[in-house]
C-alpha cells in the first residue's frame, strides 16, 4: 500500500493558490505537495473545492493567484506548446466518465492516441485494446457504446482512456461513486495494482472511506479554503478538527478502519 521511500520527492507543488468565481472564494493561499509514486486522497466537506483543485492542477481552471508546479515546471508560466506537452503526461478520470456517447469504448480510448500521439487508426486500435485489457475489461467491451455499459464498466472504460497516453500522474475524481461495494473494492485494488506495476502517482478526489483506508498513502483535507492537513492516515485522523473527528471517527470511519484491520489479520494468518 505504501509508496516507496526512495521516490518521495514532490511531483506536484501547489503554492499560494487562490480560486475564486465571482465573489465566491473557494481556495485562498492553498499549498499542497504530492509525492512521486504515492496515492494521495483529497477529502473535504461539500463546497471545499476538491474537484476545483483537481481541475486547477490539470490545467482546466486557471487560478486567480498562485503557482502550480508539476515535474518541476510552473505550468501557468509555460508557453502553450510546452504546457500541452506536460499535460499529456496526465491521465484524468472524471466523475461520470465523460466518454463520448457516439463512440465505442475502443474509439474513445483510441481518440487521444490519434489526436495527441499522432498514431494511425490501426495502431491506435491495437493500443486501445491493450489499455482496455489493462483496465480490467473484456475485449468485447471495446465494441460497445457507453450506453451499453454498467456503471462499473463505464469507470473502467474511462480509466482505459486515461491510461491511453501512458501518463505519469493519474487523476481520479470520485472514481468509486455510484459503484456497489464489491465493484468499488475491485476498482480500488485495480488502482493499487496499476500504481505498483506502472509506477504511477495517483491523485484521488473521494468521499469513499474504504478507498482511503485501503489504498491511500496520505490524505489531504480541504477546509477553511486551504489544505488543513496533508499526512498519513493516522496523523490525519488524530488532527484536532471537528470535521475530521466526525469524518474519520464516525460510524462509517470506524467501520472502514475495522474492515481494513480485519483484512490485514486474515492476510497475516493466510
């Protein structure tokens, strides 16, 4: 579960970021570090701007102030061509998949390979089939349209597209939302396997306590328009804040912690 200590350098650095929409200030003087190779979960109450922060880092939202450095480069200061090259090293899974409804799964996955990597249709189709398999979907899923898929399959199809360009960083916005517990647990394990196999850094916006307790290396809590704490799970759970206490020590938090502890005991005794 834990990212290796020898890859603990920062791959993302957010400094003094201010996000504001009209008179509404969502973030003010927000700082965040994401370490290379880790799985970082972003949590917070409604309206704290979790998805806004993700969109700011990947370049879909320009902050009013502050800096976003990724791979050591200030994204906001880069010329367009260089910034686009950096952003191609991102894979993004949006909350509802955001697949093109008029394209099959295979065509959805092949599209970035054709548009951004300049591949021909045949080669893109071959690589798309590999990404679909990597996301845990059967080969026949490639010929289906998004409307033909279950919620879990949509998530995996969107993940295959996010993996199309071999990203270094995977951004996931509520990846287990709407999934049943079995499907959510399987998706969590898939993300953990992909992180370990491909050396990814994973940035997850989530409300799912099972995800947090099962695969997360560190947790960043958004509150009061900033990152209140960004640390390992034990340190975050012990942080003196009313929302954190209610979130991590409430019934669902206790149940998730107990489930992970029980699973660890079963693994040790196996």
